[in-house]
């Protein structure tokens, strides 16, 4: 966004749903 | 003010949606293509395809549990495009490129059509 300092987070953002239970 | 941008959030969400699809969790429609059946999420289909957007924004069709595509649609081409919707990766096989492109035309996925055109042209140039 204009005028907003943006910090980049390169890591995972959310949990990972497993392939199977 | 500042904000933190999680750069891989979109791909993380897409990965989870694909996991939900592979486990048939909250999938809400079956797409029938030449007797083959594909389970999927309407929201993902309509986010990626103009045809599905038209179908699922139609009040008379949005609650359908199954959609049968034109029998001329190639099921292998559809499978590749469905995988693309959930992964952002388009598997290109020389033998299937025309089927993929024709299916993308049918599904109104214009950007994929353009990309297929460019791929075919670059193959011809080589």
C-alpha cells in the first residue's frame, strides 16, 4: 500500500493440511 | 504504519485447497466429462474459469451438484486444467497441447489459451 512500510515474511503463512489423516 | 506481507500466502492457501480436493473435503460439485467424474469446489472452479463463473452465478444452476460438460471436451485435457486451477502448474504434453488449449477455450480460460498459443508457436519455430 502507498505510504505503508511493508515487511516481507517469506515463511509459511498458515498451517498445512495433511495429505491424509 | 507498516504491514507484514506473507509472500507465500496465496500458494499456501492453494496448496490447502488442493489437499481438501484430494481428500474430498467440502467439495460441492461433480464435473462429468465423457463418463469421467471430477470432484471439485465450485468457488475454485468459478475463480479460474469464465464458463464456471457463468454457471455458478446463475441462480438456476448454482446449486447443481453435477455439471456435465460437452462430450467434445477431452477428459485428459480437463484433468490437466483442473490440476492447474489447484496448483498454478500447467502440465504440458506435446500430444495433449491441442486438447488442453481447446478445453481452455471451452472453459473460457483466456490466459491459458494465450499461453498455449505461445507454446505451440515457439515449438513450431524450433
